[in-house]
C-alpha cells in the first residue's frame, strides 16, 4: 500500500427534495453567486424555478450564465471569468452534470488568475486560489461534485484537457435522485460507463497489497451493474437511481484511490475522441476501456482474473487464469452492450482517418515522457494500436 | 434509502513515517497545544520523542497531559479542561488510541462550556463550540480519529456514556501502520472486534434499498477478517496492519451509514460491561454481538442470511434461509474465537450477579423511550435476556 493523504471536505446533502436547501447551503458562503447551468433542461423540468425560489428566500443575489454543454468549452469559461471579475462574484453555483460543474470549477480558478486560464490545462501553471463552488447535481456520471479535477475543451485545436487541484473540490453538493429519473436511457448509461471507468482506472494498478480498496472498488462496480439493470427496467425506480447517484460520487471522490496509483490511459485516449468528435464521454469510454484491457491484460493476468471473479462472478479457472481474465473483459463488454452502449468506434460513426492524429495528440498530454498511463505506459504506437483494435 | 448529509473534513495523512509531519499539521491550526496521551507506551516506543522533535521543529509550544487509559475517565477530562482554560490553549493533540482521542474531544468541548462537561453525556446539553483536535493514531479500533463521537466513563456510578456532535471531528489524523506492529495480539484482536462491530451496527438496519452501502460494509468486513488472520500469523506484516488500520477508520467515519439507520444496541449493552468491569471494549463486543444477533435474527432472516453468504461465504440454503442466517452468526463467533477473543461473559470473569443492574442502567441511556436499538427496540427484559444468554 502506498502512503497517501485523503482530505475531502465537500458537504453532501442527499435525497428527496434536497434542492430546496440550496439557498441555505449557499448562504453559508456568500450572498451573491454566478448561477451556471446548461442548455435549458433544468427550466423545462422545473428545477430552475425551485433553485431561484430557494436562493431568493435566502436573500441570495444571482447572475446567470447558461450554456454549459457536454465537453464544456473554454470560451464559455472565459465568459464566466469576465462576469465574475466585473461583478465581483465570489461563489459559483453549478446546476447540472459534470460539464456545468467542470466549467464552474474552471471559472473559479480562472477568476483568481491574471493569466489565461488555459495555462492550468496546458501544464504551464498550477492554480493557487479559487472561488468557492457549490453544486446541484442532475446527472450521475462525472463525479465532479466531490472531486478535485475538471476537464475543459479548447476549441482552438479541439484539445480536451484536465487539471487536478485540491482547491476546486466543491463546498457542497446537493443530490436528489428524483431529478435523475427523467434522464434518457442513453444519458443514464453514458453516466454508468463513466462511473464504471472511474473505478476501473483506479482498480488496474501496480500498487501491491491493496486488498481493502480493491474490495471497495469491487463493491462499487457490483452495485452499479446491479442497479443499472433495475433503472433501465424502470427509469422511475428512485432507489436504483439513488444507488447509482451515490456510487457515482464515491467512484471519483478519491476514497477508492487511497494507497494506490491509478492508470487513466483510457480516459486520456477517450478525451481525444470526444475532443474531436464531440461524442458523449461515457460512450467513448465504453469503446476504449475494453480495447485497452485487451491490449494490456497480460501485464497482470491475476488482477484481471480477480476482476472477472469478484465483479462479474466468473468461475475461476485454476488451470488457466488467462481464460478467466479474458472472460472478465468479455463480460464487461457484454454488460456495456446489454445496456445500449457502443463498444466499437464504428458505432460512434468514427472511421480510421484520424486515428494517427489522435494518438499523436494524446501522447503529448504528458509532455516530458511522451507516454500515458501507469499500469502500463503507452507510447504513441500503443495508443494507435488500441484505437485500431476498437474500430 | 434514507435522505442523508455526509460531511467529513478530517484530513488523513497515512503511511510510513508520517508521524514526522505532525509539527507541520499542527502548525496549520495553532502554535500551542495540549499534548494528550496514555500511560507511557509511546515513550517506550520512541514515538513520544519523534512527536516532540517534530513539534519543536515547527515552533509549537506544548503542555502535556498524560494518563489517558482505556474507558477514559471524566476526572482526567476535567483536568484537561482546567489546563486548557488556565493556559489559554486552543488545540489538543491526542497521541494514542480511542481513549486518548475521546478524552481529547471531551476536553475540547468542555473547555468551551461554562457548565459541567458531563452534561453533554447525560443529555442535559448539546455542545456548540469546541477546540480543534488533531490525532496521531496508535491503535486501530475505535475509529475516533475521523468520527463525530466520543465515549467517556464517569467514575461516580461508573456510567459509560457517549456524545455525538459534528464539531468534534478531528482536524487531521496521522496514521502510520508501522506504529501498530508492536501492539500485543490481544490489543490487536480487541481492535478488530470493535471495527467489525462498527460495521455490523450499521449493517443491521431496517432501512430498505441500501444495496451500495451494504456492499461497502461487506467489503470492509471481508477485508478485516482476511487481514486479521495475516496479522496474527505475522504481527510485523505492514500491509495487513495498514489494511486493518484504514478499514478501522472507514468503519466509523459515517461513510457506511449514508442512507441507513444503524442499530447500536450491542455497543450500549457493552458499555455497561466495560463501565462496571473495565474490560476492553472490543472483548465486551465479541461477547455481546453474537448474543444480540441470536436474540434478534428472526426480525429479518433475509438480512442475516445475506450477512452469512456475503461476509462469510456461507452456501445459501434456498430451502431454509434461517439455517443460513444461523450459520452466519456461528461463523462470526468462530472467527472471534479463532483470533483469541472471548465469546462468553464467563471468559471475561463476569458472573450473573450484576446483570439486572446493567440491564437497568442500560435501558435509561434513552431516557424518553426506555429502550435501546433501532433494528429491534430492546427493553430492560430484552437486555437482561441477551446478557443471560451470553453467560
């Protein structure tokens, strides 16, 4: 087990009707916020009005910035920074999924910085100060509501890049699973792929003696798989929605990273897909992750066999652990397919004409080494091989 | 799933050599502390000197209060309060196990209160303010290093009572598993019983649709059981010690309570045992818990069967879930016995002469209702029956 520091002070307010508490939660921090949200679905659903009512009741002044979209854009972040600076706003309330939250986090660090906020995503600078961010979560997926990271897409070159810093963990996250009952099946399953991927990125590690966190990861994945099927059967199953929503937070709040070093290659390869093709992150992950697994499993057959047995209940083959390992990868792929996710680039309408470009862009995420990943370090050719195998 | 709030801002610094960081951690909060510890084992082990060196290096002034002992006493808490008030100390550093930490927490709330600190344990008042508390953990057991609760024993009548308040969660907890390698086998297994009990108190619930937290609980218990055997086989197994230490924190930091209401009868019954007889809390729990289970399992045979199958790998009897449930209770008892814990009052040298007195004192923990527990509400006669069955 590796030495670690764990410090996650985000306050979670979870359950039915909790959005009505947003005024009270914001009031602990400020009396003027930037209200940041997406493209209007919260207005249709009535959530917007509830938020406004609660803020007004607590005497919170707000300035709105709608328009956050999947794979959130740098230009909107810049707009938010300009508003916060001009209006002297000290707190951002994000209402939405990972896109609105990540966008809010980027505005939060950008407002406290003299230079270009993209510096933080381009490894030119590290944030040292941030405005506070609060969240009302509407889509369980990104885990950004309790995480220390954000991902932004720069339209100039369609670079999708992440930045990790403790100062962006939200002050609070309000999570009402009822709100998620109206998500489409496709939004739901894309979220599920993202949640599964967050756990798997941590699960496939070279850190040894990580028994307890292995088991916590397995428990999380089993709960997600079990409840995914329930939700697709009945989208209004509150309890199954609640399990997935909470699992989505735990999957990415760093509890499951304690004492272990994760991989993150699949995420980085997927960022190239959704950066260029604007596909949902979860759909990109359900294509990339099994392909990555097949490419690297020989590096630690035992770990992949454990994954197969403990997560998918595969019968362990004592004669050939490799058979078990491969069966586990197959089961994951089957699971993704069974809930309606793509498992090949073709299903995302992505051809082979820009694979080289993506592999080249992806490699330079880590400028020094020119490789990505920790479980297995992948160079440009490896990335290309994985993308080709996913066609 | 029940609505819940989860907010745990304790900063965990975990791993080899981390005690050397105590000066830096304290410095974030203060430059003068009350250094509270036990009966000298930290001096023998060399930990004391390391702590002093680190504090001095960071320019931290300290006043010492040694003497914390198992089932920590109100009189020492009072002494600590007097010192903090007189010396104008604003932060307490506890070095030890649950006793030193709970004692420090009680000093922290008592210093900010004009009345008698016992009011908080006697349900006469709720704390509203507390000094900061930091921790260097030496015994994985109580989970107090990241919890919102404390238990103190009042020598006047030997009442052992708890108090729960968010304001006592430690600011930081330094956890080096190396330090725990010199614990005796008996200290180790008493800690393991306490950790298991913290999970089981949460696991046996009437809250429905708690699939994810069920699985997290099961993961924690399996990790503890697996690593308990490794540690007893080799007390210097750093990795197994580390797994148990981290599991002990997670068992009681409220993550496993999210969305569910726990029971806590067994803890309250045990407090009467250790209040009067001064037995180790964990040893009392290994006696009381299986007796409680046997007394209440018919209330929810399915839950006990799930416990048996998922925690102890019992083969599920489709013909008779009750057989499975009972087998699970038997396996828990066997596990406790196999690691050297008592499973009867006799083994603790406790006879039947004060059982009525304990049942009577226990019942009044909850003054209004006169019952304890949530999974099954137990009255005085029930408590007596459980104690008798544990003889």
